[in-house]
C-alpha cells in the first residue's frame, strides 16, 4: 500500500557533501556514515 507521505531531506546535507561532489566522494561519505550508525559497530545506540 503506497503512502502519500513525503519526507523532505537533502541527502547531500545528510552526508555533509556539496551537490558538486564526485561519485567517489559520495561512496566514501556513505560508507563512513554506515559504519558510524551501524548497530553492530555502535552497541551504545541499540534500539529499545
């Protein structure tokens, strides 16, 4: 079932990048964020 809910967010802002960045910069920033927020890497941030 589709939802009409839209969430406004800027992926560049989320990854702390400028829109002019390269593909490799996006990949690097994504991987860095994934490690930062991954539950296996961050036991103190487990869901309750």
